């Protein structure tokens, strides 16, 4: 299957005028005063992450504009976007989407093309194009929100746990259930790494029938010990109540319960898969201008720096400059040497086919 670029879908060129429209609307939004009261639906992942977004992005935007933001949770992926788009019933305006899903969502036309040139400069005066880290503006359908990672974590009350990905898959040395998010992304990568594949070779191998078979074979070795979940919010719960001895989790979820509740959890960074989340706009929303105004507001220097509350790295350099050295050590960016960058283009190419194979494997 060939790589899907955002402009490769049939008829996507007719979106060019929309880009000019977005530029005009966003420019007007920056200079306009508070808007008349109206609703904007913003969708994200809830939990401690959503609470941080509420405090640092949602509430300030409502206070500045008078807009009522309906802040909703979802479990990620693009299935719900696809369903809304195909039904012609767009329920969401702004969506927080993982970059591992962004390429496909953009290529299939579920998201608006954004004009990054209208984003405000950082608080230090540096233009947005230079202030954002490169990956944050790499896709024309999104604006980077956080750098985050999928890690695994253990409960230290149960004694020493695994410290490597190979040990995570070793059920004899480390018995107990493994809590995993119910999707092929990350699980396939982890299986190959646990089977001895170098991180830099994972996606090249996973693009082959041999590599996919090898990943599923490795997952077979722990299949009877897996507790599947759908939402990131379930991961720390499983670890806390004994439903799983170790869990896959967004790093911020585990960090939050350690910091706020004193949970006896330990984050393991070995072979973590790091990525970005972006703010994107659902194609076909009736609140296009307002949605862009929200993104402009939410991705300013200070709101982005607030994501330190849940150990997610801000995507602006001006926001990173506001963080202490102690905070930076808890961010994925401090552990990139033992991590793997999620490949959104790979999952745009193979997400649908591997999703079908994964679902078939689950039923075997």
C-alpha cells in the first residue's frame, strides 16, 4: 500500500480555498473582542490530562471569549470521526488526536487543513514557526499540543517488577496480568522489541508479512495474561486494584496518581513509544472560525506550559523555558535515548489492515 499524504486523497485539492478562508477567519478572531455566547464542543481524553487542559486551556478561553466549551471525553482513534463524517452529522468541533492516528484522519478527509501562519508568536516574541518544535507543525491538519509517551508501569507493593520490554513479556519470571490498550498500535511495536528487534528496525520489519506474523507470535506468549482496556483512564485503576500486575499507560496517567495520591507505582521508560497529540478541527463543523480561535488560544506559551502538571512536554520552546529542571526529568523528552518515535505515516498506511488482523487475532 502506498503512503498516504494529506493531499493524495481524491478531490482533496478543492480544499485549497478553505485554507484561505481559515486564514481570514483566524486573523479576524485574533483582533476581535469577546464573542457572543455560543457553544464549542472540544473532545479529548479526560482524566488528569483533561483536568489540566480544563484548567490551563478551556477555562481561560471561556473567560476571555464568553464562549461555552462543552468538553467531552473519547477513547482515541478515528472510528468516531469517520462515523460522524460519513453520517453527515458532525458533533465535535475541536479534537485532541494522537499523531499516530493523525496522518490517516487527515488523509481520509475527516479534518480541516489549518493555516499555521496565523498562530501567535511565543511570549518571548519568537514567531510560531520557530517556537514550535518541528514535529508539532509537521501535519497540515494539526497543531501540536503535547509530547507524551506510552510506557509501562508496575506496583512496587508487589515487589520488584520488570524493568525491560523483554521482561514485560516474560510471564514465568514476572507472573500476573498485563493491562494493555485494545488496539494494535504500540502493542505490535512492543512485541517486536521484546522479541529482540532493534528499535530502529521495528517499522521496516512491521511493514512485512513476516514482521507482522512475528509480532503476533510474540503477543501469543502473553495473550492468556492480558487484560484489555479501551481508555487510558482505566490503566492506573487496573494497577491500583490488582486487576493487573503491570500496565501499559500514557506516562502522565501514572505520574498523576503518583504525585496526587502517593500511589506506589513505578514508571519504566525502557522502549517507551513517544508521540505528540495535536489539536485538530473536524471537517464540516459549523464553528470553523471559533474552533481556530480556540486552537490559537490553547497553544500559546503559558497554556502549553501548564501540561507539566501531568508530565507531558509542551510543544513550544518558549513554554519549555518555563519548566524547572526537576520537572523536565519527568517528561518523555528526558528519556528519548531509550524510546521509539511512533510512526504516524506507517499507521496511516497499515492501520486499517493491521486493525483487521488484530481483531481477528483477538478472536482466535
